[in-house]
């Protein structure tokens, strides 16, 4: 069953049935202002910080499931009937009320039709402005004149989200609402220590009445679905002094048959009397609003233009050209801070997460990635490890940043060895390596030395088998090996990190450094050869007690996905062994909904394995289809040259491919979710959860663009090495690379799906698989024949 469809022309996902199994959301805003909005107009907003800059309130994990939000009510003043521009919160019967929601890039539109009145309600955040524009167009499609009211409703949050959720004895006595006769609600609040964040909501049409007090607008024992003020037909002009502040403004007008009225409401950050008035004046001209919307469209068109593809798979094209890249920008902006399942209390950048997020956008916004890498490098400690999360907004150097020993992770710092080389390959900005960046605790070092320090730290944290200690956890937050426990996955990441550094150092002529780390790599390889293989697949690690983690002898989980895929990615064994490991994945872990993370699931708690053993089978890190890890299986199969399998894996967890089974999948078919419930769960095999802010976004983009389509940056040029399904006749990509434009046409006449038999750059044969930067012109045609 499907709830909607993709309109690729408009870059929209259109939801025809509002009764989606979960909230299907969108993100508004391009920089400091972030709004989140569901297909039923629920959601919230914050400025810069999801934790301390919360402007609009949301009641997480509540019932009804989506409240509150950005609501516009329409009321027929003749008979008193009212409805909302989005299906919820009023929720008129769908037999008489029609609604569609269109999520686009940075905007959402609700179209409704009820009793001869059509409405279109569009919300967007202009590029780089801390405001939302709520445009409402109302049309009378009937034959009688209509007397109508519009009411807005939003609930202000007390800026500090944790205070807002907990400290009612204080927070409920802080607001002093104001109203300006220009039709502007003034929300400002003094908070300790003398901060005065301000918000406002303005109406361009004349305001008939308003409310700023939630209880006055909603009424007692009521809710957003039946507010007393709307029922009555007029607000109480309440000015909250303490209590729960809201923003409700009423417009009233008549509409002749066929007539349309346009209303605009502006909600945002700033002083009502100055910025609010200025905004109201500026946007009173509808052309200004249209210009802002066009700017937003242009903004996204530019961001997505750095990589486009046309392949035989419409689903792949939709995701890569639009939604996957859009999601990558969202994860880059907001890390893991704020969504419908992340309440925003954990502000800042997840260390490993943001490092990985850069991989999905570095081709499009390298300068912003550079800034973000600096933020991350400032979260590295002088002894090489990293803080698990960094708060760039409030960062200061000092001992306070040093985590307790038990909170140091085995992988966080190593991701710098993936993200920084990716940035250098994309940009050629080798000066970056000389930039002096402070450590989180003390001292300053060049970026190059930060990288070395990360490698040294891991070298100092090896266990009894010479493999990396698991520490607090590795990529898997819930694998808490402690003591002498060793992570084979971290060891594989370390191998890749070492290889990246050795390649970089050699490229820069730093032979002594390359030689030094080659020794480490060699030693680690010997430990891997001796201790990592279990006959048909790789182990996941060793426990503090010395027992194997994974493997035939294990009583519970015997095989983990990550150690098979990363064995290939880090090339830690001969090809036949790597193929055997990935064949075991196919045999034991692959399902129709994606690849499960470990099998069999844990069913009993094991202290020395960690929290992964506590989830019910099939959920989260315990034998779910953890989508992030599926991307690595795609890469691994592509690296092994098995394009059919790589693509089948890619498609198995591709949201767009779930569109027709959305009742099973349940989450948005246009963005990745963190996990899909695994086959051992008794009820919900195939059901997705935790959409939007997941490392799956960046890695999916890397997997498909760099490994299936095979176009990946190198220090001197662009590698073209596709590994596609054998039956594809070919594909086309446009790529911007270091200021050059390339059109890459790949043909697969012999149906091998891989192997570059011939490559031409602007008509000239290029030997090998790399198009040298030095030979690129500004506009380039690359023709590739596989075979
Ligand atoms: O790797 C982590 C990530 O940092 C946060 N979400 C869960 C992943 C797996 O545990």
C-alpha cells in the first residue's frame, strides 16, 4: 500500500493520504534556523541550538502522536463549522475533507478542500533568515459568498528545551507577552543569566483578534483539535503574564464565488517592534515572498547540481538526485540533535557521526566541510582520542573537555582519517594540513599532526591479541567490551585509517611518516591474520574474559555484518577469504528488507558484550537491519566486483523502493531511517524507525555514487570505476570537481557490469581508471566502455 508518490520534476514527495502510519516529516531552513514539520503540520523550531534556542514547542512521544505544530484553522462564520489547512489537528472525516501534503526541498505545502473552500498553506524558511513564512491562499469554489476566518496557532517554547520539559515551577512564571497594533505578537522572556531571546508572529492582513495565552485560546479540557476561540469565532485578546504562551492571530474576510484571498503570517526570531515590523513591511508585497521562495529553490538547485545521474533505476535516480543528497545536507547541519525521535537535548556534533556526515556533502559544499572539520579537530584531545560529542557554539579549550576514561570510544578519533582525506581528495586543499588547530584540552597542532596523534592513540590501545581495544564502544554504541575486550571492527577501521594516512604521507613526500605507520599496519595485519578469521567469516572481537565475540562457538550471535564488510573495505585479507565472508553475509544475514546486523539475535543479557544484548531481537543494534551498516555491504560487494549483488543490497533498504509497501515500512519513503526491524522480531519485520538523522544518508550516497557508479575523487583526479548490475546498458553522470564540469557517459555493451575497457576524455584515450585533473578542461565529456 502507498500513501503518496514522487514528483521529481518539482522535487516533491506528495502525500495523498494523511493517515500515514508515522509522522512523515520535512526540514525547513538552510542555516541557523531549523524548522521541522510533519505531513500533518506538527513540529517545532529552534535557532542555532536545538537545546537552548528552542522557539516552538513539541510534545515528543505523546498522544495524539503529533502535537503541537504550525496550525491554520479555517472557519465558516455563517454556520460556525471549522477545519484545519492540514488534516490534523481538527481531523475532519476524509469522506468530506480532502487534503494533500507536498514536502519539497526546504518547504511544505498543504492543500485542502472542504465545503466549497480550497486552501493552500505553504511554509518555508527563507535562505539565511531566522523566520518562517506561512502563506495561506483561500479560494471560494462554490456559488455563494462566504464569510470566513483564519486563525493561526503555534506554541512557544521556553528556549531551553530541558527546562521547558522539566522545570515548570519556574518556567511557567517567566513570559510577558505583548501585542503590537500592527498585528504582531511579541514573545520575549528574560532568562537567567539575563538572556533575552525574542520571537514574534506577524500578520500581513489586518488582525481581528489574537491570543497569546494557550489556555485562553484552547480552553479547558480541550486540545488543538477543538480550540474554544475558533469554535467561538473570536480570540480573547489574551496577554499571557506567565503560563503557556502561544501565537494565535485571526484574520476575517468574505469571498465571492471564485474569489481568492492571500494571507501571510511571519513567525521567527527577533525583536517584534523592530525586526517584526520590518519583516511585516517587507513581506506585505507578495513579490518579496515569491522572490524568497525562488531564492530557496535556487539554493537547492545549486546544492544538488554537483552530482546528478541518469540510470536505468528510477528509484535510484530519485534518491540520488534529490532526496538522498537533501538528507545529507540535513544530517550535516543538525548531526543527531533534533528530529521527531531526537528531542534535541543532546546538542552539538556527534563526533563519529559528523565526521561521516561530511562524506555526503563534501562534493557540494567543501568550504563548509572545512569549517566543520575544524570544529571536529577542536574536539580531539592532545593525546589523540576524541570527545564523543562537541559543542562548537560553546567550545572552550580546557581540562573540562577530557572525558572520563570509561567514556573514550575506540573509533571516534579514527574517523578524522576518513573525513580529512576525503576533503583533500575533493578539493586539493593541502594547505589545510598545515592549519594550526587547538586540541580540546591543551596545546595546538597542525591538522597533519592531529591525524598522526589519532593513529598513535589507537596504537597505544591494543589488547592481548594485538587488536584494538573496544573501550566504551566502537561504531556500535551498544557493544561495550570494557577491560581487555577487543574490537575487530575498530581494528579494520584502524587499518583503513593507516592506509589513508600512508597514502597521504607518501603523496606529500613525508616518507619517514609513511614508513613509521607502515610498520604499525604490518603488525596489525599479523594480528588480524592470526586472530580475526573464524573459518567462514570474521569474528567481531574478543571479550574481556578472552572469549570470542561472534563465531561458530558463540552461544548467541555468531556472525556480525560489520566485520565482514569492513574486512573488504580495509582489504585485510586475500580476495577469496573476503568473498567467503561476504557469501556468509548473503547466506545468513540478507533479507528482502535489507541485511540484518547480527545473527542470531541476542536473547539474554551478557554484561561483557554490552547494551546490544538488551534490545528485543530485531530492534536497533540487536539484529535489526541497521541501514548504516547496509551501505557498507553495498561498498564491499562493489569492491569485490559483484555489481548485481551490490545493487540488490542497495535496493533492499532504499526508501523509494518501499513506496508501494509503505504500510509495512511505515516511515518516509523519501529519506533513510536508522533501522528496519529484523526478521527475528515477532511482529514488525520490515518496519522502519528513526528517520532522517542517520549516518545512512552520507554512506548511501558514497556507496552509490563512488562504488556502484564508481566515480570517486583521488588526489590527482577522478577515478571512474563502475560496478553496476550486468543487465544495465549504461548510465550517465554529471559531476563538478575542483571547478571543472564533467559529463560522464558509461556504456556496458558486453554486459560485464564492470572493468574499464576504454576511457576517453574529450575524445582522447585515457589509460587506466583515473581522469587526471591536469588534463581536464572547464567542461569535459568522459566516455567509458565497460568490458
Ligand atoms: O554509530 C552509532 C551512531 O554514532 C549513533 N547511532 C547509532 C550508531 C550505531 O550504534
